[in-house]
C-alpha cells in the first residue's frame, strides 16, 4: 500500500470517448500531483493542487484535459475526446509530509490508459 | 527551470558486479535530488534523496548516491547487484522551493546477466 489509491488500474477506450481517473490519498495531504508516463520515458508533470486549488498546469495539459480536487482530498483527471497519443500511464503523487526531511513524493500505482 | 539528464538508456551488468548509473542535473541553486526505481508492472518507489549535509547518501536495497556539485551529478551506485535489481531507474530534481514540482529524467533501464 503506497498511501495513494488510483482507480481504475487499466482503462481501454475507443478514440473519441471521454475517460475519468480518480486518485485517493489515504490521508490528508494538501499537495497532490498528476504526472503522465509514456513507454520508455520518465514521468512528465501535468498539474498539481494545493488543497482544492489547481496551482499549475503543464502545457502538456491540452484543453481536452481537466483535473479537479473538489474537497481537497481525492482528485479526478478527465480526458475528453481521447486520442491515441493519450495512451500512457497516469500517475498521482502526494508529498511525503511536511518539513524538508520529508520532501519528495509517494506515487500511486497509476492508471494505464490505452486508446484504440 | 531545473532539468535532469540520464545519459544511459540501457545498462547491462552481471549479477554480483558493481553498478553505477549516471545522472546530471541543471539548476542554478542547491538542488534536491532523488532516485526512484520502477520494477516491471510496479509503481515508482523512492530509493534515496539528497537535500543537504553529507554528499554521500544511503538508500534502501543497498543503494547509495553521491552528490558532486562541481560536476552537477548525482550518480547512483551499488557494490553488488542482484537479479531483483533489474528495473528502470529515474533520477529526479526538485528546487529549494519545496512547493515546486519535481522533474524526472528519462530513465535508465538496468538489465542483469545471470
């Protein structure tokens, strides 16, 4: 158990469909991050939240992508009109804790999206 | 903005041999540096991190890394690898603003020969 639950683990969808992923930290963390990882690449930053406020969005996050964190706990990432290029692992991460010694992330297991 | 380069896409070593994975970073101030490991079908696990103090840091699974400011490097080492170490390894850099996002390298895939 990493402390971050992501659902679903796998999603296969047809091109043009909408998909939504969920990230649930098991305890309250004020910062939550979304990353995307394609095959053979490292995780790429998409967006992050401090509580319910979305503070930064990468240019990778086109207008087909939207993320929310309505109550500052769980978060959702929606992709509208999916394209084959959206096929990737979508990772959610939270900070390890307060203070310098705890700086860093713990990641969920990710949601693997395949667009066919 | 910070960035990370991992020069080696693939590394192959024999079981029991020593290992060094290279990482170079770019950042104008003192960085926060991390190594993560991702085994096949698994999530990312933090191996170790450096944020200040002793430049040689110890991590889990017998790994260590050394921060060399003059070379902008944070290489990962292990004296004797085990077959279970076969995985993808990611170096990552954060900034002194701990609210800032962490940037990851493209990774090095480690193969172990029996």
